[in-house]
C-alpha cells in the first residue's frame, strides 16, 4: 500500500514537473519578432525549436499519463557555424572578382593593393598594366599606354596608382565591377608624404631642397615651395579622385555627389580593420582574403609635434579640398558601418586578434624552415584555415616585384622599363 502511494506521488510529481517545464518553455519563447526560431537547453543538449513544429512527440510517464511536446531538432553547435552562414550567403551571391580600386597616395593604399594582388593571383585574375612600372594614369584625361596580356582576354582588376575617371576605368573593366578607394586624415597624408619623399631613393626636388622644418616651410610658404594647385603635398587625395583645380564649393559638392554614386565603399586608413571587415561583407570574401601585413611604411622623419597650432589651422585652409573629400567619405563610411548588424563589432575584434597572431607568426623567421603553420579556428565569421610562412612572404612582397610576377603570369611584361 505504501509503495503504491509512493508510486502515485512520484507520478503526480513527475507530471507537475513536466507541466511546469512546458509552461516555462512557452513563456521563455514569447512572441518572436523575427523567425520564431530559438535555442533552448533541454537535458544538457542544445536543441533547435521552431513554433511551426506540431505537437507530435509523445512522452509516456506511465501507462495512464501521456504528455506531448513539440518536435525538437538537435543542433550541431550552440550557435550557427560559419558553414551554415556561408552556405546561405553563397546561395544569394558569389564573391566579387571585378575591382576598380583607386590607389590614393600615402593612405595605406600599398597594403590594400597587396590584398588585391594576392586575391587575384590565387584565382588567375587579370590586371590592367601599362608601360609605366606601377601607374595606370597620371591625369583624369587618359590612361597611360597599355601592355595587353598575351595569355588572357579582358580585365578583372585595376589597382595601380591613377587619377580617377569613371569613363576611363569602366571602358576597361566589366560592367559589374565594384569601385573602392581609401582615404586618410589629410594632415597625416601630408606628413607621410614629406617624410617618404625625403628619402634618397624617393626624392622629389621641391621637397628635398627645403632646409630646416620642411613641414612648417611647406605650410607657411607654399608660394615658394609648393606653388601648384595639386602636388604630392597639396590636395593629393582630391587630385587622385579626379577633382578639377577649383575651390568653388558648388563644384566640390557636385563632384562629391558624383563620386558617391560610383564608389561602393571608401575605406578609412585610420580604421583599416573596420574597413576591411565591411569590404569583406560587401564583396562576399573570406577572412583569409583580407589578411595583411603593412606595406611600404616609412616610419622615420618629422611628426605632428613639429607643427604649431597656427601651422595646423593654416594647413586646413591650404589643403581644404582634401578635407572636403576626407570629411565626406568619413561620414559615409560610419553610416555604412553602423547600418550593419550588431555583430560586426565582434567580427572586427576577432579580425584584430587574428592579425595580432599573424604578425607574431610572420615575424618569427624560425617558421620559415620548420614547416609551422598558423591555424585560425572556425567561428561564426570564418571557416578554419591555415597560414603558411610562404603566405607571409607574399603579404610582405615589394610592390614592383609583385607587379613583375603578375605581368609574367598574364603576359604583360615590360620589355624595356619605360617611365611615361
């Protein structure tokens, strides 16, 4: 008798527990504002629950009591894996392979160019090369004479230095080409240019003939040292974007509006990681496609500490066209970035961690001969992949040497080096 009562109490208690569990699950599910799909933890296993499932699973507590639960499907992982996300993306669109990149001077553009070189090399893509070793054009009116590829037909990418003219770029690239560029704070561009072109190997006459504080002299006495409307130290970004020689506000605004319609994304050099993650999303690339080591960086010379407040204020007037370009695309970039899903910040954080590991790996010469690889684990934003030391060499490859390699691959060699 006691055993029978004990059995009934246990059955009754079990029913109460199950009913409470059903009610708890239902309350916790609530009304979803999205797709009614959530993850619930049940008996230590993560299960995928959908409100569209019917109550068709019967759990028998005894011969007398039957309770029914919704169909619960076992999920392979606690969150959606990269494979799940990537498969859905691939069904919608393929990776972008046609790129028109405006290589803006002294704005991390060599680092960007190296990314496009490695991307195309792996896929046998074809680049636009001219009779100049590394320039596409020097004015917006025309490009330099082309060296057409013997082994390929058509072009996929332009990423050498050029002055932008959509009609010229689009006459060579496919109709579905995505146009990209990069900008940097104008004062940082100016300081970088003065230091870079002061090197013996890169000297520019009007810069190296200045004695004393070159930054200050160029700002305070442009009529002596920097007379042209455009130069490597005056409104160079605006020149690269194809602006006319004018400070007329209406013409500036009209040009910015025109460029806004053409460029899918203008990256920010100061926020290169955020920029590359946004570019990765727009182009449907993989994380391994945007890995980089900084290229063509000259860290010596003068700094902003060599300038007074008066210098910087005068510089803003002197290079006002560059500030118009930078401020416009700076605002647009953050509007685009903030319109992405909230997880983009987490993806950027992951990317920065990967880059940290990449730099440590690539800067350890011991890995060159011992066969070591850097493994990046699978996450929501990337499949698992490995980086070999050979990959590091390509990331650090000199621009002209990389161009020579690509020219040979497609049959666009320079028979005799020609500077146009």
